[in-house]
């Protein structure tokens, strides 16, 4: 967060997330009155919303992290610090911050609706992978499509890299929502594990490939 304008944007996005959580808690109670397996449905809707808000936050605050170094980035690149270490530090710090925020809202929803510990554990685990994958995708695309001459975040988020980040992250989030629903509906049955492990496997592959691409790109990046 480099200025008060972006800080206000962050609080506004979190306020919208808070409103959503209130709405889904109210809807969850009503759904529970006529749908027996409402936990899986509500948690899936919640995970889908988390993927949307995580993508929105990551697009504004993770995607431009390398780009906003600007032309002065040559000072950073010429320092003795390893670019890979810089990239990974940004990835882990932003991933942890996003996960803590999203986990708080998940715990509030789960506590209010009385979800089982198993359902909560499954969703929290997938949320962990979801958030770090989206953070990795955002940082990687921002590194692969840099524009050091542009300082306007709104323009950066609608650039080629920003649009790719949005499309891939939301598509991935929708897939994770589907896998979450299948996993919770099969809670600890033999059929549960293939769906759960598939979700983790897809996330791990996407995260690893995005980190590899981002690190490879940042090592060759030149500021012009």
C-alpha cells in the first residue's frame, strides 16, 4: 500500500466482503431449513466469493508489486540481493496476509452457522491453497508483463497481464469451488480423497509453475 488512496480501496473491498459474509450467514440459515447438506453448498459459495475477493485484492496489491518499483528498480536489481529471494519474499508475505484475512471471514461464517470441524478443515485447507495460488499467479503475471512507465494501478489491472491474472484466477477459483463441494459432500468417504487431492494437486502445479515462470523472468528483467 503506497498511498492513502490505495489503502481506502483496500478497506472498501474488505467492507464489501464483510457485507457478503453477513448476507451468506443469513442465507445459510434459510437454506438449512430445507436443504439437508447445506454445509457443502454454503461453504462452496463462500469459497467462490473468497476467490473473487482474493483475486480483486491480489490484482490491485500483488500484481503491480514488481511494476511499481518503476525505473528506479535498477537500483534493486544491481544490489547484491538475489532476485529470486526478493520475488519469494513478496509472494509469501502477500500470500500470508491474504490468507489471514480470508480465514478470519471463513471462521466467522463457520462459527455463526455451526459447521462441523471436518467441513471447516477441508474448506480452510483448500482456501490456503487457493489464496497462495492466486497470489503466485498475480505476482508472476505482473513480473512477466511489466510496464515500468505506468504508475496508474487501474490501467495496470486492465493491461494484458492484469486481464490474464483476472481470467485465470477466477477460472481456477470456480474449479476449486466445484472440487470443494464434491469433497465436502463425500466427507471422509473413500471417494472423498480423489477430489480433495485433485484440488490440492491442481493448486500445487499452478503455484509451482507460476513461481518458476516469475523467478525465471525476474532474473532476466531489465528496466528500460
